[in-house]
């Protein structure tokens, strides 16, 4: 029984896929918070290199991956597509379960797929250093690795709660040569303001973004890098789905259901968009399902409105599903899913009715994670346990109905640096932190009355 | 430029290689400490299942890998062989550097290659539970994973120093369903004896082995599993070298130098023995080089003599290079290399002059590890940084002489669960702990006057 579908380096995709020209309507543009007008390339130039700004607004269906980026991708790509024979057997399901595994990357997640091209384009335009934020640390370590590869300096603001509780990620970033600050920090105006109001603040992604953006905007040799949310980031991740399509051909199968977790949306979009292209073209018809944590349910319970991407209001206004830019989610273990908004492109696609979404509490997710570890050997990161929980639900439905569906799951990383989350689950110390109605109402009140 | 040489599952070796029949002389047998006579199968039956005892003394050149074991191997095998283009460029060497990477396994090291068959053969003979020891935790987590796979209980004694300092490994073992005790423990006579003499004992591999052996010997439903040292363990690891031989064929190359780190010897033997077979048959002529830490240099500075495998003297006497079974190495970060002895089979091969050995201090090793991480992306476990340091030395020699050698390095695992070691190095808090002459003399005085 074939377990892994492996592509040779020679079969690695050489283009990223931009879904925008294939959509029935274009996504609403980002707006300048002062003028209320769409932002132009000049507005973004202090933060991003020209090549990435061009990709952000591109109408081209495919963009060639530079040879220098392919060279680095080859350190771990193509990533394997697995058939989960052992999990299927444990569940007693007639479903065929597949998972696309991104944990083979240097930092153990899908994040280097965009960190590497972002570092490359910045280096190519003479940028000296990149600033960024990180929550659990997956994005920060990916950018630290990518910067080491192209000789850039890297400065990371890590959410204070993670900085203190997950020291391994910080060491990984420093091993790759990066400088790491806890956020909020005294290094920026945004950080000092937060600390003045709340000296014990444990931070949030929104605050850390403010700090990194502020630092980059004030240093002409620096630019800023974002690990999710933006169009170009989601596009870089489509190499995942393009590979998976080729691997399903090898397997002689087609997915009936595709599930992925959503934080900012890049892991989900990366796997789903190439399959959505095939669906829109009538070549296959998978149900496509986004899974978010009950503690931070932006797609299923947020408002679709223009809001800031960060807490201090330094970014353009983005039309997205948002819980309010001031919202600080409860400290669940899936740090990568704790963001108040959702990628505008993914929000738009959800509004178009092209994908479904559901929210799941973390206890069910970790139960699925443990079952997966004991059958398939890989201990999944807290984020993709959400996709696994939805996958298990679907497989058990198939068991009831007898349907032999093919389910494809995005396994975007392993848990080696998140093991304390499993310790908490095994010790019975985990709660779901489902977002209360009242808290949601308060948070939504901070959404600006624009657009 | 090709980066990875990947084998399809269909090309995975289906036999382990037993080097013993190909050696010019057989290795000296283990002796019963009471009688001084070679131990027989009956002596080993309380500790090991019949199938593994048969493998331990087998004269067959090849042993078929059971289909059930191949099924589990396919979760991560065949493992990749990499060409280190980026490291070569950073070193400016004309050498071609290759590394065989075992960090793709569920627990991030080569250990599951033997944990899986050991669990399988025990389960097949009706054993209910396995006991074992672990130092840094790599072996314990591999056996925990393997036991989960075949429905066995797993009880692990982890050296107290690691248990306290490296909690992530313990969580990994528990996630796979194992029970973990710090060693020395109150669970065994051996442990209680050590604690009575030294209540603050931080333990050693030798002590942990005593505890696990004692527990298995006293429970008819339990057996014991060892992660290195024994013939059958080294044999299970030869799948590494067999794959690498096929991958070098794909690369159209032949190694001139092969370097691996040695603790108990299984990682080194696993890669080296198939190449040594080719060398003994005159089909290639690589130099084969074992690298050990300066703090625990059993091959280069130990005595070749019969000694116990554990501290309490519960094991048979093994003819090996030993620093004395009472020796407790300084707490260097490469926990997997802190064993007082060396595999008898590898010791014998060293005495026959078929391999070289050298010892390196850990600071040079971590410098090589950092350089490797920043070029190749993988942060190597502390153990294989020793092989990398020797590889860098060889590559720099080639730079001086202009020789275009092909160097093959055993990269037996990643450092995700050992990152504090890198933090210590980056903070300048690392010393080499080279073994002092006086300490060595004291330690060797504990070697029994047998044989």
C-alpha cells in the first residue's frame, strides 16, 4: 500500500498561481485610512519592495518563481502527500484520507514558502534588513531562515506571551542569526504607548505588527514582511496546492472534501486556491472547508467590513472578516490562529460562497492530534489539529453513511516546538475558550465605520 | 543543480545487512559475569524476544525486513540524501559534500529504524510492555512511537538531568502514550541504591539501563529494549547505508570519505557497514571515520576490554572500548554520545583497523552546526554536529590541497528538542569538557579484570 506520493525536484511547480483573475468578481481594494481612497504603490513603498507590490495587485494568472527561490525551495520541496492508511483504519472509515505535509521545511511549517521569496525580492532591491512580527514563532523563524539565506538582517517582534512561554522558537530565530524583541517593547512608539497603559501587557499579533511596521517605516534601509493575510503571501503558498494536484494525479484520485485551518489564511489559501481553480473550471468539484478556533472565529462570527490589520491603526484599511482590530483572543495554544482578521482575498471568496467555514473548540482538536500522532507518527502543530478535527468529523460521517469520500487535509506543520500544548491537554488543563457573545459585541464596536 | 536524491517507496531496501560474516574475524562473544563463559540464548530470554536473540547471534549476511515493519518505515523512509551545495559554497571547497538525513522520522532521529522492528518482534511473541532507558530522549521517544504503533505499553527511565532540563522529550513520549520516570528512581532496587548513596544524583545512561533491565527481568509480560550497542540494533540501522548506496548511484558518485558520530555506535554503523561491505569486496575504497566527543572518548582513549554495559553490573560482559562502567561523563549537550562504552561490533571493527576515529570538543562542533543551519536550513542535533565538524575539517583540507573529494556525512537528527544547547553556544556559555587524564585513569580502574 502506497503511503507517500513524492515528486522529484524536476516536477516541482515553477509558477505561483494568482486566483484573482479567475474569480467572478475582484476583491475590494485596501483603502488609505486618511483619504478613504484605494492605496497606490507609492503608499506601500516604505514597507515593501516594488516586486512584491506589483505581485500584490497583479492581474496575471501565473507568476514565475525566480530560480534563486526554487534553489532554496529544493532544500525541502516538493513536500510529500501522504495517504493516512493507519488513521483510516483506527477510525474504521471507508473514506480515503490524504494529508499534504509542510512540516518537512527547515522550521517545520509552511511559512518558508513565502519567507524565502520575500527575502529574495527585498535583497534583490538592495534592502539591508527586514522587520516582522511573530506570534507562536513559526513565521519569525521562517523569515529568520530566509534572511540568513540571502544575507539580510532580521528583526522580529514576538508576542510577549509566546516569547516567555515558548523560548525554543526564539532560540531557533537566533540560531538563524535574527534579533528578537518581546512585544510590546520599548523599541517603538507603539510599544511604549501600550506599555504605558498596561505595563504587564502580554501582547498580541496586532500590537507586534504595529511595532514592526513602525520600525520599518522609519528606516530607509529596512522593509517589513508579513507572514499571511496579503494577496502576494497567499499566492506564494499556492505551490502547496499545485504540488498536491500533481500528487493526486499520481495517486489516481480526486479529493471530494478539502479542509484546512485558517488564521490569517495563507496555509488554507495555499492548498485550496489551485483546487478552487479546477472547481471553477468544472474539472473537479471538491467541497472546500476552512476551520477556525472557537476562541477566534473571524470568518464564522466576525463582521465583513473595512478594518485595520494592526492594533495601532498603522496599516491600510482592509475589507475582511474581522473581530475588531483591538480584539485580543484568549491564549489558546494555536498561536498562529490568533489573529483578529482574515485575509481579504479569502474573506471575499467566502462572501462569494465558494468555500464553507466552521469553528471548533481546541479540546476536540487536540484529541484528533493525539489520535493522529499515535497512528501516523507525526505530532501535528496546534493549528492543523483544527483541520484534523474537521477531517475526523467528515471521516466518521462517511462511516455512518458508507460514503467513500476522498478527504484532503492541510497538515501545515509539526508540534516539536509546541509540545507544552500537548502536555496541557494530557493533564486535562485545556478549555475551549469559546468566544462569548458579549465579548464579541464589545470587540466589534472598535471596527471603523468606513466602507 | 540537484539538491536531494530521493528513492521511491518501491526502491526501499527490504533486507537488513549483517556485517559479521563478511569480517576477517568474528567479534568476541559476550560473557556471563558469573561463569566467564559466553552467554547463550537462555541467558537473554528474560530480556529479549527469541527473534531478536536469533538476530543478535546470526551468521546470515541478510535478514528480511517483515512487511509490518516496512509498512511503518514508509511513514518516513526512504530518507533523503542531500548534496550540500550551499555549505560547499560557504566553505569555498572543491569537495562535494553529501548528507544522509534521518531527521525526517516521526521523532526526528534515526532511532525509529530499530525501535519499530524491536516493538514488532516483541508484540509478535505476545509481550505486553517494553522497558527502556533514554538519555537526551531520542531513543525513548522512538520506542514510545513504536510501541504506540504495535499496541504495546512503554515504560521509560530518563536520565534525571535530561528529564529536568529537556521537558519537551518527556512530553513527546507521553503524547505517544508512554510512562516516563526520572532515573535514578524509587521504582527499582538499582535506583534506590544510587539514591541512598547520593540523593541528588542526576543519573547516567548506565544507571537508567540498570533500572530498565531490572524492571523487565522481574516482569514476565515485559521485555527490555536497547537503542544502540547490540549487534541486532546496528543491523536494523543498516537500512540507512543501503539506501545511501542506491542514492549515490542516482548521483553518479562514490564517497571518498564517510564520517559519522559515535555514542553507542548504531547511527555510525548503520550508515557505514554497507559501505564497508563494498570496501571489503574491493568495489569502492572510502575512508571511514568515527567522531566522538572529547568529553567521552571511548574509542580513542578507552580500554578495549570486557566490561559491563550498565552501572549496576546487571548486563553480560561485553568486549568493547570502555571508559569504565562507573564513568559518568560531563554534561555536554550531545546526550546521545554520553555512554561509557562502544558497540562491541564497532569496537572489533576498529581493532581490525577498518575504520579511523577522532575526538572533537563541542565548541567546534556547534560552530559547524550553526554554519550548517545558516546554509542548509536544518539545525543539526548536537550529536551529528560532531560529524559535521569533521566534515568541515575535511572540506577545508580539500580547499588547501585542491582535492575534489566526495564526503558523506551521517546527519542523524535535528535539534528541535535540543535548542537550549544552541542558546548556550550563542551566549558563549559552552566549554569542551575534554576528559582529564586523571579522571580517565580513575574511571578505567573500575573495568573488571576479566578476559
